[in-house]
């Protein structure tokens, strides 16, 4: 688990370098790991039409889905301060196992560990649609 954490944090740090954040200047990197150890990165991508901006976490998750993969086993986020936004928590909650670890490294050097369920208790889930 320590190796998985280190690999994910390194990948998220590298992804942060690619952030396109000319409006907020708030650069965020994310990385998700798949069951075979493959890592998929994401960074925040902003737009002059501000509301179209997307967070690093969703870019990483959606990139993996676009590669045909949803077998998520871990995620890391590297961010100046804070933790995943509510929208990203909802997307994680739908796509990732509830007990999946999410490591968040902030610029003060702290690394916090959450699970997906801790980030969004009592989430709205697909089964609530009654399908
Ligand atoms: N952002 C993320 O990428 N992830 C988060 O968890 C919080 C916010 C981005 C969105 C926007 O590009 C910038 O950070 C400022 O909100």
C-alpha cells in the first residue's frame, strides 16, 4: 500500500505540472491506479468560459473510463490546499469502490488519507434511480 501511495503521489505531482489554469492559477494534479497497476493522470483544465473548467480528479477518472477502464484501486491528489470538491466526490462515489483510498498531498507537505465513502457519506447512487 505504501508503494501504491508513493507511485500515485508522484504521478499526481507530475500531472500537476500540466495543469491549464490561466484564470485561477491554482494548479492541481490527480492520478488514479487501476487493478493491474496502470496509472492514469489528470490535471485541471480551465476555460475562458469559467464554468466549463474541469477538476483534475474528474479528468483522471474520465480519461480512464475513455480508455475502457473502471477497475479503480486508488487515487491521489496534489493540491496547494484543501480536498476534493463536491462534484468530484460525487463522480468518485459512482465510479470507485467505497473503501478505495484517496491520498491528498498539500503544499505544507501533509498527506491525508480518505476513503471514497468518507469523502461523500450517504451519496446518491445509481440504484437510487430505481433501474
Ligand atoms: N480544482 C481541482 O482541480 N480539484 C479540486 O479538488 C479543487 C479545484 C481546480 C478547479 C479550478 O481549475 C481550480 O482548481 C480552482 O478552483
